[in-house]
């Protein structure tokens, strides 16, 4: 081969270094592209024919191939956008592209792509789209169980549909009632003067007796509940002590009656919920049904089949004292202390925001302070991810060599983070220097070989 072989080797070197330069330039151009995976260059030699041992062989030509760096993670940077995500570890977001718009609705391509570019934001139609135009896919969650539905991910869409109201079913009540209530009627010496005024009578408190009732009872706190269509109702609780403990016969425990305000009823100012008895240790020992309340099945609260406040009615509401949350311990202030009322209802709410949590679930937030997990974001892994096909927008497509996507594994999704390009400009510039020098060296070989051919041709002159 000789001189011509040297020229062929040098030309192959020029071609290989040109490919390396192309990869370097692409890496530098994408050094700020979110989720970009650089392409390195691998050089392989081609041995020239002839010779049984290396001593009788000569160096051959070379060729260059691109080497994927999908398994090399880029730096992760914190951001302030709730729907931005990064993957710590292996895996890809499952995405697709828009195909067309039909009657104002977006249709999507059948082909699935995979990307590490997690700069997704919600568009005007509620879809999560990244800067390259890829639409995020995930598993919808069952509202009742919170579990993913189906085996194939679908395009994530969080619509502006309001969250329906939920009627209050339970009021968790906590309080400590004093041994002697400091009512307006109490004379600071005789506990009997702190009992419910006789004029009030038993059962519901009539409007005509409201003043006498307020003077002989104490506040038990208030809470806003909601009926089936989300209308707010303010539940105001008051307690009146109706009996002091006595040895008997018959023996009598400290007894209180629980009331709820009517909110302006023409007949009744307060409704009688039921009676509560406490032993000498301050523990609740017995409950008796009132006018509107019945003792619940677990004997730790009252069931209100119907409660009407200011003309609005709620049904099937339970007032629960579970966990011994209602007590009667001595209190020098004579008021109900440690009062806490929590309820489980809420009004209808408008969508106010969308975010991603650390478990990879899409969370919708509403104006009624409710949050709902609506989608779960899967991560796709591959047996041979280096064999994925690169497509525009820092994305990839599966191939027969990469294997099918496995949606059951992957790394951890980091909310409010982005994975940066794994191409480092300093490293790429160092490669550029080496590539430039190698290219120049190969060009010098071509020049030297040309001079040697000229010398050989000049020998015949």
C-alpha cells in the first residue's frame, strides 16, 4: 500500500475528526438545553489486510461513531415553577406530540417519546407541555381510592372544572367543661346559681327565654359546616349545667346539656342536642338523646339527622367526642377550655393551581383549600437505553435494540427542579483542542505523502 495507504489512513482520520468536531459543536450548542444528553465520539481502527503477525502488518484506517451518554446525569437545579421536574436516577418522562386540532380539541400522535426535559407548564387547555412541545403522559388516579387507573398512560389534562362541594358528615369536638361554669347568674359562692335558669325549662330554648338562657350558660365554640350543595352554616355551641353531683339516693352525676344555635328561628333560639354526664374524675360516662340529637352507635357522640340554621338545612351530621375528647376538669376561669372543632365538609371550589409532589403525583389545588391528586407520573426505563433513537427536542424514541419501555421502575422525581444538559463547555473545549490538533496532523500526513509522491515522480527526470 505504501504512500497511497498512508493517504487513505490520513483521509479517514480527517473524516473521523470531522465527525468528532460535529459532535462537539452540537454539544456546545446544547450546553444550556434542559435534559440534553451529549454525544461523545468513539474511534475504531480498521486493520489493513495481509500479514500473519503484527510485525508484518501496518496501521490501518479509522472510523468514528457517536457514543450515547444517556446514563450520565446532568446537574440538577432548583426552580420556582411548581410543575417543573427533574429525575434523580434512571428513567424518562413519557411524552407525545400534538397531531391536530379538531373542533377546538387537540388530538395526539400515536407514537410515544421519552425525555429528561422536565420543564412542563400547564397550557390554556390544561395540558402539561414542555418547551420542546412534548405533552406529558401519566396514569389517572381513582378519586375514591387514589390508585392509578389502567395500564397505559394517557395525556395529562387538568381542566378548569370546579371541585364539587362535600357535605359535612362529622364534627370532631374537643373541649374541657369547668366544674362550676362562670355564668352571668353565678354569684361566685353557690354552685347552684350556676345551673341553667328554671325559666328556660327543658328541651329547645324558646326565643322568649333566650336572655335567661345566655345568662345561665357558657360558650362551647363554633364551626362552619356545609350542606349538600356547599352552603355554609355557622354552628354555635353552648353548654348549660343542669345538675351538680349528689350522693343520692338516687346518685346524680354532674350533668350538662349541649345546645346549638338556630341562627334566627322564629320559635327556637337554641336547639337541645342532648345531655352529658361526668363522674368525679371528669370523664364522660353517659349520654342522653336531646330534641335534635341521638346518641351514636359507638356512644361517643350525637347524631343530628337534620339541623336547620338560619333557614339552611344539613342532614346526617355527627358530633363526635371520640378519644375522650370531652371532659370536665376543674377550671378557675369557669369557661370551656381547649376548645377545638373540626369538620370534614367544604364548599365548591375553583381550580387555583397545579403542582407536582415528591412522589410524582400531579396535585390540583382549589379555592376551597382542597387538594386532589389527579395523575401519577410514570418513569420509563430500558434494558439498553444507549440504543434509543434521538429525536428533536432532547427526546428519544424506542428501538428494537433498546427494548420496550418498562413503566414500573425508575429513579425519583424531584419537584421544582430541572436537570441541566450534561454537556460541559470546558470539557468540550478541551476535546476541541485535541480534535483540531489531530485534524491538522492528518492534513500534514496528506501533505507529506504528496511531497513523497512528487519526489518519486521526479526520480525519472
